[in-house]
C-alpha cells in the first residue's frame, strides 16, 4: 500500500511539492541563521546566545536536507535533474554551515567592531530570498527559472566584491591580532558568497536540462 501511494504521488506531481517544500525548509532555516547573525552583530542578541541558537537552526536545516535526500532517492519525477537538485540542497547547506561558523568564530574571537559586517549580511539575506523565489518557480514557473538563477548569481558577485573591499581595508592599515580576527570573519562571508553562486549554477544547469 505504501509503495502504491508513493507511485501515485510521483504520477500526480505530489513528489515535486515534497521536494520543493524540503528545499524551502532548508532556505527558511538558512535565512533564520542569517537574521540571527545580524541580531548578534547589532548587539540585539548576545554572542553566547547566538552560538546556542545557531545549533538549533542548523539542526532544522539538516533535518530538511535529510528529508530531501530521502525523497530524492525514490523520486521518478523531479523539478530539475536529480543531480542538480542534490547540488542545490548541498549548496544551501554550505551557506548555513558558513553562517554557523561566522557566529561561532565571532563568539570565540570577540571582535570589538562587528557592525561593519552588516552590509554583507544584508546581501546574504537578499541572496537567500532570491533562492526562495527560484525554488518556488522550479515547479510553478519553469520559464522564469533562468532569470531567477541570474539574480542569485548577481548577489554572489556583489558579495565577492564586498569581500575584496573589506580585505583591502583590513590590509591598508596596521596588521594586528584584531584585524586578523576580522579577516577570518569576513572570509566566512566570502565562503557564503561562493555557496550562493554554486546554488545559482545548480539551478541554471537544471533549468537548461528541462
């Protein structure tokens, strides 16, 4: 009976919605992680509290990823190529992992001035929301997906340039233990930028194969 129900779901498109919901669940957890990082650097949330809360957020993201992988293993029909779906999910996971590292290292390093990271984190939110739009369009508006992927890729490029400017600022003055800690934190956000770009590539590649 369970097997028959699964086949029926695949044939009616229900499996598409399950996969999409899992990806959106990952993205919601990832966005919550980014908002937590913003609250932390703004002083609204203590670093130690942010560190603890991020563990819970990461667990929710991992649960959604495990759900997607399980459903993907038995799906006959997927919104985009199975491999590209997996790449997309893995890239979203990488974004959340890097945000977790940013929060954890902020807790460990105790960098005095964190507010300068706000513009980059704002762009991270923009990138995650652009990914949400793309995921929703995978099943409902496939013709819009290439444009969605391009918007996500643009955010990745903006973040990469912001990283370069931050590195230039850090190395333009005296190199101290504090500036090296800043460099490590901004490097985490550059890894986030790369993961957003990888997610865009997975979506674009999947759209081309449809």
